[in-house]
């Protein structure tokens, strides 16, 4: 209407040349505003032209805890993989997970899982936000060894390869080769109690996909404020296959995440350079039940650091908590790892070791270990041997939420050049650590126990060393080396 008004009065303006110039300027500005408004209106209805914010319910998801919403998540994945953007998963419970029977011994699996949220080689950043949203695996998904023809549980190979019997259940979020993936606020419920679990293989359990978040070869990953529980395999897998020391650094961050009651690991880190984990928990691995049997696969740890065709370096774990896992709280065996730091973390072993860090390049600062710590990595190369600073090692049952503590003592065998700096060892009613290498170094450490067991102190002690033990307990120092002051039950030597 305004444009028509100005055109109607054009003849009047022509009579007054002093206004003509101003009119044409105004008309040009008005035309520009009209064109801009038209383009904005068109863009508003075309999300592909925006840095898109989309909602899962726009793709047909219901989120009522009954309807299977897998197809809606697949449609959203296709959009995000192509265009990038932010997916808002509205509050609700979304049942997901579907499988297809292969029908052939040559197919490579018996049951194939359908993707839920899956992105491959996405070149634009993808953000998933799901605060108060739950993705829950559908009831009855097959997991383990099943016959590819009959579809029934079957561990006896009749034809084909071993893999012909694999039934993979689900991966909630799977990203491979993407530029940037951010996952915030999601609850992922693997529904392990309602899995249809077939046979496992040998004694390692089912090592197939029933996973919360799987991140492979991505340039940037951010996982924050998530609760991931009851997955048949792992809560989170971080990997970068083929990574070399000369490759760029690709930062991955896990923050405020709780991973509980998963089958194999809370976190599997199998490759990467620069992983930061802050304020997160990885507990009760291997403790979920399915028809009164544990859902567990080895090593069933809180955190497993294990290289698979890659490198692992520059890991920083701060304020993390590992408790009551079927395996160790942290495990790493014989890996070529570098610069792996744990700061102010707690490891509680109730039915297995609190920690089993048998790989180089680890350090622990201001950490608490409740229960047995064993197989700490030592080496003639001092730069590779593990170090502990301001740490507490205790067997006190009051430090365990369940009242259970695994082991009779810590075992520090093969710990050449391992350093304990200002650490405390509280055996409570059990025994002080066992070790057998004079090249283990204790700097200003304290040792206490409440029973009469002897303590074989075959190591090197410097600074001020405190011993608080019953008078009947004997500290054997024949193979020891002391440099500094000894305080034995308040007596100085």
C-alpha cells in the first residue's frame, strides 16, 4: 500500500524539483527493503538456506515411549549430513532400533541393525540437543550369535564364517569422518534387560555393536550433559583409525557425562590425539542384568585405553569417577600411549581392581584409589614410567559406596622407576602394598595399616617417610634405601 501511495503522488513531486532527488532515493531504499523482505520470507520457508535448526518431530517422531521412531531419526540424519545444523529432540521417550535378518550364510551377519542417528563424511557442523529427551532401544532386539537363516539363537557354526552369526543390535549416534559433531543433553537407554541375547563366543562375552555413541575419525567431537546406560557394549567409543604422530590434532571433549551399567566399557578410547574428559562418571560396567544374568563382556572396565591401528596421546581426565565395575576402573595393557593424565579422579574397585594401568605415559595427580591397584607400568626409560603425585591408596571399606573393596593389597611389581610423590597408603585392616624393585621411588610418602602383617619395604624412600603400624608389625628394610627422615609411630629416625 505504501509503494502504491508514493507512485500515486509522483506527479506532485515532479512539480517541485527540490523534492525529486529525495524521492528517488526513498523509492530505491523502499524497493531494496521490499526485495530483502521477500527474500527473507522465502528463506524462512526454506531451511536448507539457513544454518538450520530442525526438530525431530518435524520428521514424524512421536516420542511417546511406544511408537518406534527410528525412521524419523533416519530422515533427520539425512538432512543433517547434507546441510549441517542443529537437531532439537523435544522432551519425550523415543523408542528406536530395528533389525533385518540377512537370510544368508554369506551376508556377513545374521541380523543387521538399522542406523538411528548416523552421519558419514559430513562437511558441516552437526549439533544434537536433547535435554529431557530419552532415546531407548526397542524391546527384543537380537544381540549375540543367531542363525542367519532361522533367526534363532545359535552358537554352532553350520555354514559360513563366524561373522555369519553376528547379530548387532543398535548404535544410537554413529559419526564417521565428519567435520564437527556435538551431542548435548541426551539420555541413551540401551534397555539391556529387554535385549534378546543369544550365545556369546568363548569367554569374552558378546563383542558386537549395542552402543550409545560411536565416534570414528571425526575432526571435532563434543559430548556434554549426557546419561548413557544399559548398552550391551559400550556407552562411548572414541577412535581414529590410521592416525599418525604427524597428523593434525583433532580435539574431542566429554563433559558432564554419566555412563552406567553398560556391558563392556563406559568409555573405550582406541585412537586419537587430544581427548579431554571432565566431571564424568564411568561406573557399574558389566553389572546390568538380563533375565538374572549379567550383561558383561571383557574387559568390562570403566575406561579402557587400547590402541587399534592408531596412536593414543594427550588425554586429560579431570574430576572423573569410576566405581563398582566388573573389570578395572581404568585399564590399559601394553599400549604405546603418551601424556595420559588423570587429575582429581576417583577409582573404586569392588569386584575387580580399582586400576590396571600397564601402559607408558600415564600420570595420576591428586587421585583416590579404593581397592587393589596392580600392574602399574614401569620402565628403564624414566620418561615412560607411571607417576603418582598427592594420591591416596586405601583399602578402607568406608570409602566404598557398597562397602566392598577388592583385593588384600596393592601390587606394584614390575614398577621400575615408578614415582610416588607425597602419596598416602592406608591398608586399613589389610596389608600394605607389595613391591620388589629398589628402583621404585617414594618421595615423602606415608604408610599405615591396622594389622600385624609385616611390610617388605624393598624400594627407595626419600624425603620424610611416615609409618603408622602396630608395634608387632615388622618393616623389612634389608633391600631398602632411605634418604631422609623416617617417622615410625611418632618416633623420628
